[in-house]
């Protein structure tokens, strides 16, 4: 069995500098410091793609990572990607849309404490990712704190705590105890030949609705983007009293896709539940269902990379492509 570990930097590969922690270690150094056995029944090979803080990750980097993953499918039984935690969920979601029918496990992981620090969680998370990759369950996943989450459902929910990631509106895939992997849920995976489809349009703006948001500012943001993700309140809706943001949405929703997700972590949006939500639907808003904010953003980028038709994008958003949304 052969496992490929791809390094992209992040906290897991960081060392202390005068300016704070900075990604600087190679993935080989990370593997060594984590105490990973490279020839213990499994041959572990490595490759560095990037070595940056994940705050600096851009959509072009998702394509570069996706190319490396796709090119490795014929030679490896599993692929692990070490990544900074801040944008890890965006990368796992983007890869899930760009790479269809992955034939092997692709597992992203990272750490909240650098591998160079005492009591780092990096060895634990790396062991979890590699042990799960050995199981051979195809798909794109996130491994953190002994659990495995679907790539389109993982979200970072804590800025400092070690248990930083949760699976949102979807069961955990597996748990790892020592070297034992306990599968709890097998996601449906597309069958057929693997496909790499990296067309993205990154000109998408994510707007968090807040009391007092100016319609003029709101309009300017929408005008500048090819697509919009609105992060609304609760089950969803758009303010129209006092500052009429709904009128701005109605003005633009026929010209470019405007998705609505929620500021609440769990539950998703239901725009049929309240009057403010039904008004948003009538104005042309596309509900993001129970998708994470990361999945909603990256899916819209991917959809816009294939079409600018609002109705075609509406159909793409509603369709479950990689386990990211519960279809009605």
C-alpha cells in the first residue's frame, strides 16, 4: 500500500519567528517530527506543493492542489493533504466540486499547534488521517481530533481550541482510536472514471447581513461581483424595513446568482418558514439549504465557472454533487 502526503504549509508546518509562527517546514520534516513510520507495512511518500499560511490560500491554489491529487490517483491507495486550518474547509469543499468520482480517500488535516511545539496536536491528526486513508473509502474528507468528516460538511468552529472542526448538518464519517478505524457512515460516492473539472470564477462576494447595513454599500458589493452569498439571520430573510435591502436584491437577482445561507451554525435556511423568507424567494434569492458557508461559496464559484445563467446556477446549487446539500 502506498500513501502520498502532500504538504501545503499551515500551522502544522510552522516554526516560531520574530513575527510569530510561520509555515517553514517541509512535509518530510513534519512527518519525521510526528513520528510517522514510513515503511511500516505502508509506504508513505511525500511532496511539497506550497508552504504558506492558509490565510494566503487563493482559488488558484485549489486548482494546483487538485491537479496534484488527480495526477496521483493511479499511483497511490490514499492521499493525505496537510493544510492550515483557517481555510482548510474552503479547500476541502472546493476539491470536492472539482474532483468527481475520486477512486481513493483524499484526507485533509492540519493542527492548531505547530509540530515544533510541545503537546502539538499535529502527530495525533496526522496519524488519524493516514490511518483512515489506509481504509480505502473513496471520497474527500477532513481528519481532526480522531474524527473523519465529509469534505463538504466540515467547518472550523473554534479559533484556538484543539477540537476546531465539526461536521455541519451531517454525521461524522468515522472515528479513529489508536490504529483502529470505526466507520459510522458511508457517504454515497459517484461511480465511474475520475474527472478533474477545475473551472472556477472566484469573483464571488460573501456578505453578512447586519442591522443598519447601508443599501448603497450593499448595492455596490453586489454590482462588483459575478455572484453573491448572503449570510442571513436564522432560517433566512432579507430586511426591507427602514433600510430596504430586499429592493436591492430584487434589482439584481435576475442578473446574477444571489444565494442565501445562515449565520447560525446548524440547521440551514428555510425561506418558506417566515414572511421575510418568502419575500426573499419571490425576489429571486437561491436558498443554500443546509450547506456550510464554505461549501456555498466554493460551489457558487464552481457553478459560475461553468455558466453565467442564473437559472442554470439555481439548478446546480439545488443538486447534491458531493454530499454538500440535502435535496428536497
